[in-house]
C-alpha cells in the first residue's frame, strides 16, 4: 500500500529503472536528485528524492523528507544544514 502512495508522488522519468508504480497522479513530480553529504560528495542520484523542509530539527539542523527507490519508502529525518538536499519552490 505504501509503495502505491509513494508512486503517486514520483515522476515517471529520471528514476532508475524499473520505476515501478510511479504515476505522478498527485502532480508533485518528485525527482530523484539524491543528496550531497557534508563533505561535498554527491550520492544516490536517480535513486532517492530528498527535500529540505522549512522546519528546523535543531539549532544547526533541519528536517528532510525522502522518497526511496529500492523499497518505495518515504521518510523524515533531521540532518545538519551542511548536507545538501533539493528544495521545492511553490508559487503563491
């Protein structure tokens, strides 16, 4: 069931193959930008979509939200602000 819900948020392109269950029916168009760690190394492009939230998890940290490729997971975790994740701009 969770994989079906995650598929509604995933873009139907750019994810590693097979991108099973991806429909983008929510029109979120989640792209797999991966992440940049605090040493500047990029990782997991085409495998994970990871976005900063606007909420801080600690003085030097913020919450991120992630969509995973392998098991169709979705999650939240707090990371230091030196990590690099995607951002989503919304027009008012």
